[in-house]
C-alpha cells in the first residue's frame, strides 16, 4: 500500500508542478451576481466551462483542468452555488434553472472568441443541460456552443423505493444538444446507464460514451486513487478529439419543450418496508473474499437477508455493527445473512475488513452485474426473503438491524 501511495503522490506532484495555477477572475452577470471563476488559459479554439458538482471542486478536478491547456483547451471552473452563497448539495443544484450558466456561456465566448463546451460531473450535469437549453432559448445566430461533456452524470429526480426504477429530471428528455459522457463503471448509476442514454437520445441527439474501469468516479475522493489517476491521464487527449467531433454536429436552434418540473421528494426508506418491486431473487454465483465460489439457486427454507454495500459508503459502514448483532441474535435459527460488495476489488475489501469487524459472509460482485439484476441503485440496499423464497421486505438506507421491532418482523417470517 505504501508503494501505491508513493506512486499517487509522485504523479500528483508531477501534474501540479508541470502546470501553472489558475487565474482567479470575476464575471459580473446581468442580475449583478459576481460569479467567481478559476481560469486556466490556453491557446486554441475551445473553452470548457466546467461547473462544480454538489460537493464542490476537489483536487482531482483541478489537476485535470491543469492538464487541458496542453491540448489547446481553455478551462473556466466555477462553483455557482458558492457564488450565490447557497449550501452545497444535490438539492441546491436541482433547484438552479440554468440562467446563470447560459449567461456564463455568453460571457466566456464574448471574452475569448472561442467555441464553448459545458462540463460537469454528478448533479452538475443537470446544470449543464439546463444551461444549454436556456442558451438555446435565446436563439443565437452564431452557434458557438458545441455541446456538453458529462462525467458520470446523476440525473434522478429522486431515489425510488427499493426495487423500483428511478424517475429522471425532465431536462433529461428535453435535451437535444451533442453530448460526450465519460461513465465510471463502478458507479451506482452505471446500472441505469442504458436507460439514461435512451432518454438523452429521445430527440435524436448525438451522444458519445466512454466507460471508465475500476472507478466509481474520477473525482469521488479528496486524494485521487491510482485507478482515478490512470483513467484521468487518458482524458485530455480524448477530450480534445471529442470537442472537435461535437463541433461537427449542428447545434439545434430550437430548445425542446420542457415538462413541468418534478417536485422534490425522496424514495429513501428509513424503516424496513413491505417490498413493492417486481423483481424475484436471482440465483447467486459469486466468490467470497477468500476466493471460494458461493452458489445459491434456491432461497427457500430460510429467511435470507441480502445486503448490498460498498466500503466508500458511510451509511453502509454505519450499519455493520447492528448487522453483526443481528447475526448473533438469529444464531441457531433458519436464517442467513449474506452481504454483497458492489464493484470493488478484493484487495480494497480485504483491507477494509482488517479495520472493521464483520461477522457474516462477504461476497464480491466485481463488475456490479449481480446488483444490476436486483435493480440496486443506492447503497446500502437490503432485501429480506421469506422461507418460500419471496422478497417480503426491503430498505435502501442504513438502519438498526437488531432493534426489537425488526427482530420481531424477521422472526415472524420463520413461521
């Protein structure tokens, strides 16, 4: 592990030293808002207007931005929530209507004379799409906006109850601009990626994709991992080629009609609920952390609890002690607790288990395919199966599994 950290540090240091820091500029918008921008200047024809995600910019965002000027791509990074003195979070970004982004597109072009592309990861993707649509509504004679680059976009209107398909924000189906998506294969959103693409292409938009292996995001950790760095190294040259490709497409002059905005709500369950999904338990064929094959074709005869989790998920870690206690309290009864780690490598999980005590089997869903069969889109997600092999209860949040009322509910399935 020390060798890996040395490599990460060396690569990070090399990237930081080889590129100059950003220039801080202030862009004054029509409503007198002062938008703070970190500018990475470059000679070339393209400017990437990069919008901050719900958690703000991290070191990995800045390091990648520093590498893009070498490809002739100027970068403006701006945190709209911060400039508006709003709290960081997905709810804040969902409430922004795109007007500030549209004005920033205009200002970036006016100041630079360059073709503009939007960029954003996670829920910043929604701001990019809304901003592009607002810009389209102004019916510019010069189509200098060439499209948007999205990194593992999040676009759910809300997380649905366990087992149900998500509802997307209306802007997803009201988008008709050229897009490039860099999608992390280990992200929970990858399970629904095909559904997202179908909606984005509804208006015959050109949507290009590239899958990033072994990461849940290019930016999810404060200190980039070796896999994040390796993936990020490929982005600058790829992005240059993609901007040229996006610019070859004609930017639609008319914006697509936008349906009424979905009200903010949540399908996160904080209690064990009756299961409403339509899926059935699927045969299990995975390996455990010791490399042993685990096959389970029939879920009848026992009450079985299937817990999907990941080491990067704080609520998952929070509920582990209560799952340990549940395992102890159900000892000697026809009960089985199986945990399935989502899309992480064995070494990462083993290192975690050396620090955190887990008293139940841990299986590895290395490529996330098994979680996809169960339609899992948030973590933790837990299914409770009765002795007839039917899913009876479920929850997509961390709960206290050894609470008396939960023990009673689980034991009632034994009868």
